C-alpha cells in the first residue's frame, strides 16, 4: 500500500506538501481501485499505478488551466493531460477490462 511519504519521495515534494500529497494518494487509490475493480491485479502493479497517478495529480497543481509553465525563458508551455490515469491504463489493462 502506498503511503503519502512514498509519493512525496517519488515526486520530490517537500514536507510542507504532505497534506496535499496525502489527498493525492487517496484520490489516486480511489481512481486505480475503481479501474481495476475486482480483477486479480498484483499489489505491486497497483502500488506503481497509484504512484504514477498520484504524481500526475500532484503535478497538476503547477499547471493552471492544464498548461505547465517552466521557469526558463526559452521553455515552451506544455499541455498536461486532463486524465491523471492516462499513463497507468497500459500498465493496468493486462488485468482490468476497459470499456465493458
């Protein structure tokens, strides 16, 4: 099971972010568990999916209107996915049935 401290280390967040990180972990767990449903997905895969989804949720905070801004003069804005599970679908699709 993923703990807030695991996600904090994964995203490189500070200790002052722990309350927000805890919310991200809870939301990521809900999203991942809803997606896999009652399938027989290994716990290690679910934990990895929670970390990846949680990091997407965490990084959204720095992407107003879905656009990430970078602190360099030559950096171009990058659109952030609206679906925080976009990266985890391929990981979980081996065990979960999509679109049923």
